[in-house]
C-alpha cells in the first residue's frame, strides 16, 4: 500500500481537506488502507494540471503516444502478479479472476498503442458544389473518467488508454471500494513516459459533489462513465449543462438462451463463464437463463454439478475459485433476490444460504423454475446466482429476452448456425455471445443499447469517444 494519496500533476498529495476513508478487504472485513478523499479544491488542482498537460500531449506525434502506451503494456504485463494481488485484496475476487483482469487491463494499452496511429480521415469531392470535403479527427479535450469497483484495473485502463491514444488528458475517479489498484498504476505510467499532469487520480468519498463540480468546469469536454444506470442517468443530466461528449457503460440484464439443438457441454462451460467470471459481479454476467424444455433437465444437472465443484474462500488463498462479494450491501442484495424468487416458487438446486463467519461470502447458487415475476428477472443480480427458466417456443424466448430496459449483452447456444444467426440479429443487445460465454475483447467494440449505455469502448470505436470530428470545406 505505497500509494494512498491523491495523484495530481505527477505528485502524491494529501487531500486539501485532510479527509481520508478506509478501504476494506471483503474476505476478512479488515481495513487495509486509509486513502485521501478528494474534494473541490483537489479537483481544481487536477483540472489545472490536466489543462497544462493538454496542448503538449495533443501535439505529440501519434507514434510517440503509441510508444508510451506500448511501454505501459510491457511494464504491466511484467507485473501482472503484483496487480492481481492488489485487485484481490481490495475487491475480493479469486486469484485466477484477478490475474485474468490484470492481463485484460494491460491489453488495452497494447491495443490502443496500435490504434493511436490509425485515426483515419477522409478527403473527397463534394457531389454538387465543387468543393473538397476534408474530414479529420482531433483530441476532444480533458476527459473525466468515473469507474466501478468490479474491475478496479480494467475499467480504468479501458478508458485511460484510448484517451491518451487520442491525445486527451484525464482525471479518473475510481470507486471508493477499490481505489488502490488505479493508484498503483500511476508509477508504472510514469515509468512508461506519461508526462506529469496527463493522468490524475482522485479517489473520493464525495463522488457526487466532486464529479458534478468537474462536469461544470468549462475545460472538461468528455465524461466517460462505467457503473449503474441510475448514476449514469444523473451524470447525463449534469453533462447536459455543458453539452459534454458522454460515453456511458451502464448496467445489464443478460439473457442466456440454450436451444434444444445446443451442444449441452459447450453450453454448460459457456454458462459457467458467463455467470461465474468475476463471481457474477459483472455487467456482462448472465442474469436470466432460458433453457429449452427438451434439454432443461440435462442442462440443470450438469450446470449444478459444475457450480458445486467451485471452492469458495479467501481469494488470496491457493485453489480458491470463488471469493467474497465486494461488501455486505451487495451480498445482502443477492440474498434478497434469492429469497424473493423462492417465495414466488423457484426451487433451490444449490446454495442459497449466507455462510457464518467473517467476509462477505455468498455461495454459488442455482435456482430452477424461476417465475417471470421474480425480482431477479428484471434486475441485475450482480452475484453468483443462476436463475433458470424454461421455454418451448423460439418467438416466445426472443420476446422474453428483449423484454427489459437493458441491452448490453445476450448469450445464445445452438448448433444450427442459420437459426442462431437469425436469433442473434433479432436480439436488442449491443453484444451477443454465440456459443461463447465471454464477449469482452479489447479489439472489439464493447457497449450496450437502450438503458445499458451510449458509446463503445475498445475496438476502433473506443478511441473515437475521445475525438471530435472536424470537417473543412475547401476550394483550391
Ligand atoms: P455505481 O454507479 O454505484 O458507481 C460507479 C462509480 O460512480 C463509482 O466510482 C462511484 O463512486 C461513482 N458514483 C456513485 N454515485 C455517483 C454520483 N452521484 N456522481 C458521480 N459519481 C458517482 O456502480 P457500482 O456499484 O460501482 O458498479 C456496479 C454497476 O456498474 C452495475 O450496474 C454494473 O452493471 C455496472 N457496470 C457496467 C459495465 C459496463 O461496461 N457496461 C462494467 C462494469 C460495471
């Protein structure tokens, strides 16, 4: 825990107010660090630093920006273990999940080091006027980045890397539950050659006030947020005052559909990944399982066996598959979803009871026969609970899958490619996993439709979220 202060203008500073807050290890409920809590004066200092760094960074050649990002990837890749340990300590996720996250987080630096030199443009003839149309992309300006606790490293690098590639300075506010990983990344970025003031980190227990203040500073041009739809909506309201460029990665309610022609073993492994990666604390986590009646008994039996084989415990210990949830409130919310579903007629195939002892643990849980009116069918569970329903009609399952205000990701399992593709195209989701339980990839555009968000992260699109398009109408 070397770095627990604010990181502003390349320096470690106490909060101007002197205020601090505790970070808790969810496996032991012990305080592991006391972190400086930023307020308005600190935000102003970070904005000054970002403004001072802005012009020089935007003027650096794309190749130079690219090489610094590439170096950040190399350095992080060499220290995955160190980052994974810290992620587990503050978030609770098991070691393998944390290593997966650290590697995924590092990949954004590599991907955007490659994208930094590919900001394309266009020169063409106007069809009628005889003028030339010249279209080019420019850095949008200072970006405020707000990230959640479920991926303390990756949700940050997924925004920092494209912003730097595009030429923008950033101020990042990590989640108060998990600020340490983002702080620990800063010495690495310095070593990679990121100039001072370009990346600033402001943990805070006064997120609402702090972020709102920054969104009303005329120097800020972009708000990129990952978190709940509820907070995203608030930030969109704040962003409207200065007409900021918003990128919103919000909540999900992912359906996972298993057709009667699916390869059931493949569907079970896909479902395990879609449900249990990160302990279900993922916006991409499968939330509603729809399994065709003809294969439902086989799927439930094999899936329950796979869930039962997972070993729960302190994520820092060897051989643990499932750590604790991030805090008591999250665990209690998961327990309430299970109680509600059972009261309405669901059957518990596995789990369903909070264990005694320290730590915010909730066991892998399988519910079958979940009724349509259960709360977990409408809301994100964000925990290790698989809620299984059955279906017998393709049109009906498409209707049920689309019957939500969310539209982040859906999963489809079928060996009939013609049918599978027809179903995928009718799903109102930004992403679909077809015979796969994992869609996240730095090289692909991640994001949702409807109330799951605006904009895309990763892929070619990710960098464009931090760029403005300029069109010049020219004659010569
Ligand atoms: P959250 O919305 O409570 O918090 C997210 C971040 O916003 C945190 O840094 C928090 O401190 C900050 N925040 C909270 N209130 C704020 C306010 N009024 N103004 C400004 N900032 C504020 O979400 P969470 O509980 O940390 O994360 C879980 C949610 O994130 C889930 O809904 C999940 O689906 C979503 N999520 C989405 C994606 C995606 O890419 N779509 C990825 C991960 C998580």
